[in-house]
């Protein structure tokens, strides 16, 4: 379940109902309901897998993370540090 309640969520203009990977990753880290569906230890691997397989628009993602108050946490994950608890 990906929520669409936050303004300025990254959307595609061509296909407006497709959820971008950046939004999905941010929602995984910030939505408490979603975070109950996976182990907190899995999140760093999810970020790593996404970065290795897809081109992530980090500017877009970090802008959305700031709207969800997760900017600093996800920035550290994108830089490779996994020492913080993501779903606090």
C-alpha cells in the first residue's frame, strides 16, 4: 500500500498512476504501516539493490524525503551508512 497523501510526491506526467521507485523507497522508510511488512534489517539491502539495478533520481528522492521528514536518514542510506534505525 503506497499512500498519496503527501504533496509534491514524485509523479510521472506521461503515466500519472505509476509510482516511482523514489517514492516507494521513501514510503518504505517513513510509513509505519508499510514498515511493519518487512524487517528493519532488510531496508539497507533494498536501497543497495535499487541503486545497483536502477537509476535513482536522488535529487527527486531527497526532495520527497524532506516532505516526509526523513531527509537526513535516507541521505545517510544513499551514501552507504546503515548505522541508523530507519523506521524510528
